[in-house]
C-alpha cells in the first residue's frame, strides 16, 4: 500500500504490531518499521513490487489482531481470478481499477463501517469477558457479554492493577502469562478458579500481545465444562452405586503401587471380598435391598479401614489403602507398604466380624457374612493381572469352605483352580461327545422282592481317565450351570429308556431322577419335564423326581407352587438324602411329597453308631406319621438289612441287592427271576 511519507503522522493511530510498511516516495523505497500501530483499514494493490498484494494480505492476517483488520484490494473489474484469490486469502472487499478518486474516500468509509459492524457483531456473539491490560498489569479496557455469567461495572476494573482486583495467587499467575505473551508474541492459555458466594467458579484465560506494551485477555467461564469433566471422570473411574473406585481405576492404582513397591522393596496385599449368598438376598428381598446392603458394606469398609482406625493401624501406620468395587457384590482392598504380614489374618477376621453385625434397612434386620481371599506381592506374584486372579481364587476357596472366613492364596489353590477350569472344559466336551452314560440301580420291597423302581445314576467314562466319580464333576457342573443341559439329557435318556423297557414287555416301574437346585430353579423347568414326557410317551406316574431338603426349603413358597403343578401332572415326588438338610416340619406336610429317602450316611453306621440308629428310627416314625413312603439308600450289609427290617423300613436300595447296571443289563434283572434269587440269598445271609 502506498502512503506519502509527508502525510504519515502519529495521529493516524495505526496499531498493528510488527507490520513493516513499505512507503514509496519519489520513486525511492524507504522502510519505516513501527510497533504498536494497527491500521483502521488497509487499501492494497495487487500489483506491487517485490511482494504482491496477495502475499501482503496473507501476512497481515497472520499477525495478532490482523484477523479483524479490514483489507480492501484493488484489481481490475474483469480480473475474476484475482478477485476470487483475494477473497480466498482473507480480503474484506475489493475496489475496481482505475479507482474513481472523487468517490474513493466515500467507498472506503462505507466498507470500513460495514466491516466494523460485522466485527462488532462477532465480538458481541462471543460469550467472554475481554480485557486490555498494560505491561504493568493495569486494566485499560473491559467488555462483558450477558452470556459470560459475570457482569461487573467498568469501575471495578478500569485503572486498577490486576492484584487489586484478583486474589494474590491468581494475580501472580495472570501477570506471569502477561509477561510471557509480550516476550514471545505467542498466545498464552491458563486456567484459574475463584470462590464467590460459597461457590467455586472455573475460568479459562487466553492472553495475546496487541503491541509492545499491552495484551488482550479473553476470559471464559468454564465451570459447566469442569462439572461435566468431573462427571465423565466419575462415570469412567468410579462405580455408580457405592461411589468407590471401579475396576479400571483400581488396576491403575495397583500398577502404581507395584512400581513403588519394586523401588522400595515393600509388600502389597490385595483382598477380594464377596458377600455370601447375595443372590438369595436379591431373590427374597429384591434388588433394591441388595443394593442398599452393598452400599452399607462399602460404607463400613471405608470406615473401618481409615488411617485412624485400629484395624488399619494394626497392619502398618504408613500404609495406603484403596477400597474398590469390581462389579456385582465383589469388593477389593489394596494395602501398600505392609511390613507386618502376620497381622493380615487379624485384619481379615476383624473385617468379617465388623460386617457380620446386622444391617437395619426399613423393617428388615439383615445378617450377612463375607468371604475374603488374600494374595501378597511379591511372594505370590509380581504381575497385576495374576495378582487379581490369585486373590479371586483365594476368595472362592473361602466360599467353598462355607463362607464367613478368609483364605490366603497358595500354589495349591492355584492348581485347584486350574483343575477346575480344565474340568469345566472337559465337561462341556463330554456333553458334546457322548461320554456320559446312565446306569440304573433297583429299588425293591425287601420282603416280597417286588421291584418298585430304579434309581438313575450318571457315569462319566472319560476317554483317558476312565470312570470318574459323580462327586468329582457334579459340583463343578452345578457351579458352571452345565448341570442344566446335563440334567435335561439325563431326564430325557431315563424316560426314553423306561418307555423302551415297557415296549419290551417289562411291567411299568418308576425311574427316579435326581434334580439339581440349579436345574429346578430354571423358569421353564416344569415345561421341560412335560415336554420330555410328551416326546418319550412315558406316563408321568412312572417318573419320580428326587429333590434335596436344601432345594425345597430355599424358596419354600415358590417351591410349593412348582411341586403342586408337578404333582397335579401325575409325577411321583421324593426328598433325597433326607436328614442331611434343614427341613421344617411345618413345611414338610405342605410339600406334597410321596417318599422320604433316608440318607446312606445314616444307614451305613446304623448298627455301630447309636446316634445314626436313633436318627433312622426318628425318620421312620416321622414318615409314618405323615403317611409317607420310606426308602433306605446305601444298604450294603446284613446288619443294616436286619436293622431296617426290625423297624419297618421295607423299601431299600443298595449294593446288598443290586449293583448299578447299564440299560442293556437291567432287563434280565427286571423280569423277576434274578430279583428273586437276589432276595433269597439276602434273606439266607441274614439268617446265617
């Protein structure tokens, strides 16, 4: 742009910093460097020496404040390429050449006014506080917007120093960035907070130099953003119900603790804590009560593991404790800098005792117990994921021992967990590959030799291990819910086999199938039984379902409803292993049970243990009182046979009469000839 040097005076009040104007006078190039000068407008010809107008326009736009300076470019009316290029690089408008010098001033003033109105509209739309501050920290100009959230009269700022308006710490921070902006020419960004009317507000300040001696500061209220950020952090790293750190944050803190323990050669302990029978609480009282109990457990743990509490100080005065919720009803405790490992058992027991105190929730008084598993770094493992797995293994071992106790991790526990994992996979494969087989053991009247039914026994013939005991795989099948498809297969096989025996001319008998509690609690259990009977064509009266005392008492009222539906369909119902559970006599008469089966543990010792004999006699008397059939299981000796005969229990099952037989070996026995021979020999042995 060309301006006669004689006309250039300070009253033009140009303020653009760092811009080097090329002044042309009498054909000679003269350069006037200046600072603190920012033009109100720039009239720029496209065709100028050394540096064309497009490049000059682009450079102006890069300068601080240059983005708001109106730039008018002069070019030919028919030079559309130059006009388009001018707008692309940021020109405000253009003036056609040759200009009409008489109207040029009016045109520029009009364009300048339009540009200023546009810029002012943009400024008004910015919801920020804007300040012009001198190098010395004096407020020279102040503008606020109604959307800024903080509108203050100008006298609160103008003419005052920063440290007169802001708290000392914020003022020092602000002046630091003011000086840096002036020194480097780069925009400075920082955040600060102010306490006003008992509320903390957060602000973001952007400071840019607008000359050698002053800066422009934009201040934005970011309180809502900070609130949102905190909420995002809470959702990402904290469990919603208890407010405790979640699995992600816990693993992060554990990693930090491990690094620190490696440097300091110290110990770490991880405790996994799980509420015993939590599902039972949810099922009986509802998930709302269950959630409130979990919250209460978290609150008690936080209280009893505070640094000031004796439980925590018993381990180590300098320890750092983190309590987290890993999901569900499982909580974890991380303690670092442990130097008294022998006190961990004391702490774990105190936690168990602390949590066994009743919870009063509404009208309920609820007692709970917990199982705790512990692992120690670095003796058990130095890997974060392995440590968590070890603590989990120890916790499940505590549950296997009845709950309400604690267990330390050991290699033997790890081996047991691996064996259980392998067994689970083997079970799944066995189901798919047909490795399970159903055997049958007869049940008969001892005096007449009449066979009244057969007990269904499942056998697993492993391709490598051979015959495996049900005691080895049934508990794992129940824990993993594989008992549901396995139990359905057993029921289907037994019903189909019974129907096949009848087709071969054998008189109808009952097949007794043991039902797992997991299987019984399936929503479609009754429908499954009805479907299998329909598919196999077996009369319901020829199927007996054996249930345990624990199963029928766990949800007594709902169990009565289910049993009534099964009984109405014509099935025979019995309580297996009677005497080992916790039956209530008041419920027993309502369960619609046909038969009580005396557990073999009592029958086995009936002739040597007076207590077992008394229990068997009591069960027989109770069965007669309720008009129930009685069957003794596990009869293996002549003494047991004689005792049961003396006290009137005639239905019996056991090796004394018949070994378990495969389906193809039972028909001959069922014809009666071999049964009579078994009975004759049994009676003769008793007499002898």
